[in-house]
C-alpha cells in the first residue's frame, strides 16, 4: 500500500470527531423515535382499556337496568361477573402498559435520551383513565346506580 493510500484510509482527528458527532445525532434520533413509538403503544393500550371499561360497564349496567324493569327480579349473576371481568382486564392491561412505558423511557434515558416534559402527558392521561376504570369497577361491584 502506498503512502498516499494510507493517508486517505486513516481518518484525521477532525474527520473522526465529525463522524462521532454524526453517530451521536443518529443515536439521539433513534432514541427519540423509539420514545414516540413507546408513547403510541401506550396510547393504543389506553384505547383498548377504555373499550374494555365501557363494554364491561355497559353489560353490567344493562342487565342491572333490565332487572329493575322486571320488578326487581334477580337475573343471572353471569353478566355482572362478565362486566367485572372486562373492567378488571382493562385495568390490568392499562397498568401493565404504564409499567412497560416507564421501563422503556428509563432504559432510553440510560442510553442518552434527555428527559423531556412532554412524556408526562400520555402517562398522566393513562393515570386518569386508570382512576376512571377503578371507579367503574367499584360502581359495578357495589351496584351503584348512575
């Protein structure tokens, strides 16, 4: 290998620094995209949980209302139990999604992602939905009428 080829193949200090900066920016971009993907996943689980809450609550309330319309006749406990199970499943899915989201963000912060305040919004929304789900579960369990 000639001297000219050797000098072209080994990067200078400036080129190495520029390459390192370029790689740092690519890593940061990848981390930000992953963070947004994690938020999107959390919001998808929020949507699924809300669907489970509303479906379970609607089933339980419908059969409660049906029993009241028939002069207080006791209907089967199956629809109430199904409603409770669906609401509980929605709560469980939301809690697991929140835990996974926090775990992913912590992992990405260890890799260099800056802590941004915008990550509070999806987590705060999911915490509010969690409270609503717990209230729905208690409402069906204790047969509170609305």
